[in-house]
């Protein structure tokens, strides 16, 4: 009996418990919803010009914010990871990072607009028009002013450096922290799969 | 002859066991990444993706463990053939549909190609050998352990 228990415990440890308790680290990205103390934390490294990132944001992250972050079951943190071969991605990241300085309420409409209108601005670089649609005129002027601040660029660089350190090879890449474990997921996780995963952890 | 046969039996068993335990293990460690790989095949209904990603790797591990300890080897070797056939057909279908998916077999950075299909199909060789060999072995055993005819009855 004891032997059986020991072997079960060994197998459980071997296959599920090898992950050392992990805490996500330093560089703060942009918190899109939920608190940092939520039982599940998603850190998303994303590029505004990547079509899979668009899909992931609009079809997975958005419903998650509504369904789980509002109940503080999940925290979503967004990290800028503009890929060098995307012409306007870094510029778009500047708008997003600057919008985060205006607060979460202003950041989300900017992200929504950047991803929704990706097909347009990625053709002609019309980021000003895209972001202006998302904010009241006064806020947009504030945002443009914030964008001049060198700390915005520095913050993006820091997030990119973190991504490089964590071996982010493609976007979207999501790091999921839960019950002392960490999973790195490259690619698009659909909302239903994410929902079933989350429900298996937090009821 | 028997020694060669025994050695091949043992080699095939251990090779398949290590493969199934390893491939199960990497999926158990990253079930969501495995779910992304399954999604890429575009064959499974969305509501089944997570249950498959969550539970299927344990079947591979159980199969590997059964092969190592040699429990019900006749049935589990057939299971290995079935599973490898299933994987090979799945890869072939996805490849010929022109879908750019990740194999998710030995790693999650392994796009489906003729190479991955050949590699999976190659594993069928030890699996089929093991299934046939254990079948023959159990048949021989049944024959040799059959009770001798009753001399009285013959007389």
C-alpha cells in the first residue's frame, strides 16, 4: 500500500511537479485587466502588425478581460514585442505604451483600435488617424505629448530585452503563471481552449 | 536464434517505451502548447481540443510504462501499432491538405513535412515487429503448455 502511494507520488512529482515554483519577473508590462494577485497571470508578448496577435487579442484576450479579469481570476499583462520586419509595429508600440500612461481606461480603446484597423494602418502607416478615433481629442493630444518622452522608447526596449531573455521567438508568445508553475505558449490559443484551461484551475 | 529474437523484442519494447514516455512527458509539461498544435491540424472540434490536450499525453505515458514493465505486452504492442498508425495517417492527411501545422510529436517546433511523416512511420517497424513477435510467442506458449492427449483415450 505504502509502496503504491510512494510510486504514485513519485509519478505525480515527475510529470507535473518538476516545475520549480515560478514568479514572473521584473519589467512591468501594461496590465490590461485583473490584479497581479489573481491566481492566473498571462504575460503576452505581442506585435501590433502580426495577424495572429490581432486574432489572439480580439478573440481571446478581449473576452478573457470581460469574463475572467473583471472577476479577478486572471490578470493579463501586455508586453510590446515589435518584430523588426514589420514596418510600423514599433511606431504602433509607441502609441500603446504612451496610452498606458493615461491609464487602463484609455489604453484598451487604443489597443482595440490598433488591432481592429491593423489592415489599414499597416499599409500606409496611418497610425495617427487610427489612434485618434479611439480617444477624445484632449486625450489624444496628451498622448502625442507623452510620446515625445524618451522613457516611452526606453520602456519598449526594456520589454523587448525581456522577451529576448525569455527566448521569445515568435508572436504572440504567452507566459502563463498558475499554482507555482509556468507554461510558455507560442501561437494562438483560442478562447474556448483558454477558458477550459482556466476553468480547470479556478472554478 | 532465440537470443536474437529476445534481444530484438527487448530493443523494440524499450525503444517504443522511451519514445512514448518522452512524447507524453513533453505534452504533459505544456498542455496548452499541445492544444495549439492540435488546433493547427484543423481536424478536431474546438470543444474537444483541451480535453484531448489534457488527457491524451497520459495515454502515451501509460502505454510507455506498460511496455517497460511488460504488462499485457500482447495488447499494448497492438496499442502502439494503432497509435502510430493513427499519428501517421493524421500527419499524411494534414500534409496533403497543405496545412502549415506543427507536428507536436517530439517537440513543438517541428513543422509537418515528409521527414516528420517518415520518422513516425519508421517507428511502425519496431511496433509491428513487437506485435507480431508477442503474438507468435503467446501462440507457441499455448501450444507447448497444452495438456498432452490422454493415452487412455487413444487406446
